[in-house]
C-alpha cells in the first residue's frame, strides 16, 4: 500500500501505558494492540485485498476515527459498573494515555478497555467478576477474571507494548552512544590539533638547533686590524 492507503501504525503506537501496568495491558489487549490503523476504509479494503491475494494471514484494520470515511458518531457513555473496593481497583482506561486523535472514542471502539479493571490480587478479581459479569478484572499476576471464566498462563512472545518500550530503550541507548562517540571524536580532534602544534614546535626547535650548530661550526671572520708578521 502506498500514499494515503498506507497503514499509519498499529494501535500500540497510539497508546502510552504506565510502566507498572504495561504487562497487564499487553496480556489483556494483545490482539487489539496489533490492530492495523489506517486512515480510510479504502486503505482497509486495500489491506484486505493484499491478505486475500498476496500475503498469508489475517489482520484487523482500524479506521482512524478522525477520518471522514470513518463517520464516527458513537455516543460515549460515562456510566460505569458499580465496583466495590474502589480504593484498590483501578479502571484500566485510567492507566492508558491515548494519542493522536482517538481520545475517549477508543473506549467505544474497544469495549474491553472501558470494562477493564486492575485488581490487587486474584481473590478480589474473582469475587468482583461474579458481582459484575460484564466487566474484566485483571490481576498483577496475569489472571483475567470475566463472569465465570478465568484466563491465565504465560504468553509465548512479548507483547507490542513491551517491544515498543524495548525499541524506545534501544533508541535512547543509541542516542547516548552517538553523543559519547561525538564527544570522543571532538576529544580526538582536539588531540590531533595539539599533536600538530607540538609537531610544528618540535620542528622549529630542531631547525633552531641545527642553525645553532651550523653557526657554531662556521669559522669566525678575522678582525680588520689584525696584522700578519
């Protein structure tokens, strides 16, 4: 896809998550974080065409809500579940900062985001899931409680947010290395100038030494009033 039909990234690129909740969000929204964000339905159709004809696999395309073709007009409902333990239960949406135009619309696009809560331990999650069957309760140890189901275990690969953070860390380290290399190059350049100056000084001293030696070996001119016998 080229031009206006090219993807603008995956949904993970449009989110910033508090570090302490990163692994929870990675596990819970792993599929959604890999949604391919495009600017129009035309771009989504082009992506689907490629998947049908040229590339194996499946993907979900998310049309950016600010694009005119999206015709995004859903009403955002501020109503929340009546969740107890409000002092220890954290709404998932409060842990995520949405970038570049999605705003609160993302909670409508992803119902799991609006209905997700982080709980302090599995016991609280299990009891709250029975009291609030439409909500999802995520423990720090990785379990997700929803109605009478619990999901857990170890993911087979890193999530998009973890990879995004690692890439950010690598780019930061590269920047620091480039600055360190720049400082070393400046230092080496300064040493080179010092060496050139010292080499020039040494050459002048050697020239002066040779000139002094030459003058010392040159016979003196006889005095004008000296008479031979």
